[in-house]
């Protein structure tokens, strides 16, 4: 039995581990923190009955353009748990949150041209369409399909940013030392509000 639930800060290391096992595109821990601190309602995990994270979706909102839209940064499911519909459930949860909470007009993602399994999931199961092809998008020079799916989010005019904004700084430090603290991590988060 596997359940889909919102991710928490405690899940981030397991999400990163899942990413490292499944995908060639990997991210530093601070990138996961950036997502969960900015868009906590858009990150979901698949957790098995033993409490192990076996899949995740990392998503965010893109609000700089005239159209407020969501973006899927990363989706992964461990090979041992594929063909169970988990990727579809994770994507659906993130898309629903984008639409209902953030009122996104559409959701975008990038996928390698060679990744036929993911391409078929996005087009045949989830209803995405190719919007563009981005040449040499990936670090190894492979092209990416820029794909989009229209949502029913509220159509609204682009609004300028509020009079205040926040800047987030964080540090990530691995401790080195004796056997007792090897592998432990300390995270420092500072939020500054500016008027």
C-alpha cells in the first residue's frame, strides 16, 4: 500500500535520494528547501507502508509572466514502484493544488526527447501537449520538449508584486568530524521581510 501526501521538510533528504536513484538531473538540497519554503502546497510524496519515500513531485509557481502558471520541476518514482499509477497520482495532486490554491492557468514541464515513457505519461495519460522544443536544454546537450497543460484556474490580470517582498537565505552545512557526528546535517534558515 502506498499513500500520496504533501511533503514536509522531514521528507527532503528522502526526496533527494529518490532523485539521485532515478534521474540524471540532480539538485542540491538548498533547491528542495527553496521549493518547500516557497510552495509547500505543491510538493507531494508517495510513501509506502514502511514509511519509505518511493516517489515525489517537486513543483512551483511561475508568476513573473503575464500568465500565472505552475511548473513541474521534477517527478520521480523508484523503479520498484513503477507501473502502479504513482506518477499519475503525484502529478494530479500537484496540478490540482496549482489550480485550486494558486489559480494557475496552465502547468508546464520539460522532458527529454529520448524519455519515451515520461513523454507517453504526459501526453496520453495526463493530457499535456508540446508547446516548443528547447535545443540543448539538458547539461549533456539533449533537447527537451517544453510541454503544457491548460488548467481551469481563474483567469486574472497580472498584478504587480506587493509593496513588500521577502528574501530567503539558507545555509546547508555537512558536519565533518568524529564517528558520533559524521553524516549529520545542520540547516540554517533566515527570512527577511522588507518594506
